[in-house]
């Protein structure tokens, strides 16, 4: 009976998490579509103000948003959302583990100032918000332009390969 309760609770939590991540992916796609639509409106407004011919405007928009550009943007969004889902799930699992006391940001091959600065940053569950602890240790000017506030879990920029690693209780005692 206990096993059924635990399984049911795990299933509900798992389903809620999947639903949340799915909503995040859908929201990110809608935001991208809204950005594209906004750019198209700007192009149309400029064309109307300049008296451009429809074919000129159409060519300009098609040049900005061809199938390859849209597919590339969709791929980047999906990769970032999937990485966020993986890392957020790991963080939740780490928080629920009895022998894990915190997380360490890991990216020894970081390619941007924000991930270079974040590599090795540690945050502990008993010291408050993980996100706040990370933000206190990474200079705001490195992430403000793209990710403000810096999220508690990677990715921290487009194409980021940063991951969270657990800090074990015995490791913390050293």
C-alpha cells in the first residue's frame, strides 16, 4: 500500500513537471512567433512610410525569415528548453536526496564570460534560494542583457553546455 502511495505521488509530481515543461516550450515558441510577427510589422510599417512596392517588402521579409532561419530558431528554442527541463529535474532530485547538500555549476569548457564566471559556483540548499546564491556570485553585467535574472538552472545563454553537479554531504565536510 505504501508503494502505491509513493508511486501515485511520484506519478502526479512527474506529470505536473512534464506539463510545466511542455507549457514552457509552447510559451517559448509563441514568444518567438510574436518576435517574428513584430519584426514583420516593423518592415510593413517602414515600407508604407517609404512607399515601397509590395514585392520589395515581401522579398525583404522572406529574406529575413526563410524556412532555414525559422527552423534554426525553433531548434535553438527546443534545445534550450530541453536542457532547462533536464537541469531543473536534476535540481529537484538533488534537493530530495538525503546525501546531497547543494549544487556546483560545471562547465570547464565554457565559451562565454557568464559561464566562465559561473563555472565552479556553489549553492547550498540550507542557505536559501539556489538562484539567489548563484546570482550573488556571478556579476550581473555578464547576464543582464540576455537572461535577467540569471536562472537557477542552466542554460545561461544560447548554446550553453553548462550542467549542475551535486555537492555531497561528505564532500561539504572537508
